[in-house]
C-alpha cells in the first residue's frame, strides 16, 4: 500500500515539475516540437499566433477556449509540406510584416483589432487573384487558413458533437432478444 502512495507521489511530483517548467515560456510547447525547417522566434510566433486566431477563431467555440491551432499548423508545415512551400511560408511572414506596415502605416502588432481585421479581409479578397505583389503573404494566409480549418475539423469536440463520430465497431446493444435474430442460411 505504501508503494502505491510513493509511486503516486513521484508521478504527481514529476508532472507538477514539468508543468512549472512549461509555464516559464508561453511558446515552450511549440519550441519542443523539433521544428527543424521553420525555427520561428518569439516575435514571429506572436504574429503567427494572432493571425491563426483571427483567421480561424477557435476561441468563439466555448469548448475550444483554451485551444490554439498554431502548434498543429507549424508541425504540419514543417513535416508534411515540400521545401518550396515551406520557403514560401517563411518568406510570406516577412512579406506580410512589410505589407502590413505599408498598408497600416505602423507595425502589425501596434495596430487596433479593426485595422488587423480589415487587413486580413483585404488579403482574403486578394486570395482569389493569382498574380499580385504579395504572393508570398497570400501563401502564408492560405496555409494558415487551410490548416487552421483542418485543425478545427479534426478536433474531438467537432467530431463528437457535430459529426457524431463513433469509433469502429460502433455501439454495442447488449439486450437483444434471441428469437428476433434469424440466420439467413437456415431453411425451414
């Protein structure tokens, strides 16, 4: 009995210690993903997090208040996208920062919520146009939008409460009357 208490205490202590370590940096979870190709810094993560939240606002869904799609997006871009699109994603960030400063007259981080949403609205409208001077910024916008929607569609909340997804083999009905079950191979 004392061994169980000791093991439980050790496990809780180690989980608590790792929790305090993770709370030290708000992007520690993203930095622990081993993003070999992207390697974003904190300033980039601030803007990318804000963009991802504004493009697909998960916090509007009550069950997803604490969710962020940015770790998913970065991991997918790092691991699944070809090198050409990863480069467009990186260059798109740089182009977006300069585009936002040009359009808003100040840095993106210093802009108001209305100005940020207006800028994203113009990018969303420009998304239909193929050849523009901000093609890399549009690539960044498209990737954040498509992977943000992909993350939302695959959340457990949406799968269970909207799509009513059930794992195979499905539901189990334990109370079945045997007289109602007929074997199609039986001939009477």
